[in-house]
C-alpha cells in the first residue's frame, strides 16, 4: 500500500472520524462506527477510493 493521503487531508479525515465516533457515543447509535473508515484512512495514510480515481493528496517525493 502506497501512501496517497496528505497532511491536510489526513487531519480532516481524523477530525471527521472522531466527530462521527463521538456523535455515535453521544446518541448511543451504532452509526457512529462509520467514523472508523475516515479514522483508519488517516492513520494508515491510504484511501482505497483514491485508486480508481487516480487521486493522490500526499507528497510527490519518496
């Protein structure tokens, strides 16, 4: 897996994921687990949805 999620994108995904998890806990709903998707993509710096779209928000240097 090649990293394809950059800095700002990573921070935004982490915030959205944590917000969704927090909302799920607050409202006592299983729908909060949807927040795990953005959170995992932020942690592992890889988004599988970017592959078919050809997107890469990460740095170009390796």
